[in-house]
């Protein structure tokens, strides 16, 4: 995947996320963080894993940003459902 920088953030184009096994959300679910949010937080980034994408529109163009979730968390291991329904999710 080629990373696109828009305003300092990494975004991907539609063809770059097609076929991913990660869910794609229209809204950022509770407990998920963008790369920027992790960088400015006090959290240890090594404790997080890429778990999904979020669809965003920038300058009228649909793009996708990576969402991260803390490893070994209850939501990550599906013991608690995400609060936002994904646009699509592979089985």
C-alpha cells in the first residue's frame, strides 16, 4: 500500500484497501485511535495494533485512514462488540 500524506496524516486510496480483511468504518468507533491520536497521546504505541480503517472525505475525495486498537483488549478480542457498524466486513 502506498501511503498518501494529506495534512501530515497517512491516508490510503480506495484501491489500496480493497480486499483487506480489516473492517472499514464511516465513524471512528470508541476505543479506536488514529495514528495522529496515538502520536500525541501518552500511550505506548507498541501496545497498539492496526485493527481497521475509517473512511474519510478530503477535498471531495474518499480516502481511508488506519485505526489502531490496544492489543489484548476486550473489544479487540470480540468479547464486546464495536459501537459503530462497519461499512463492510469480510467474514
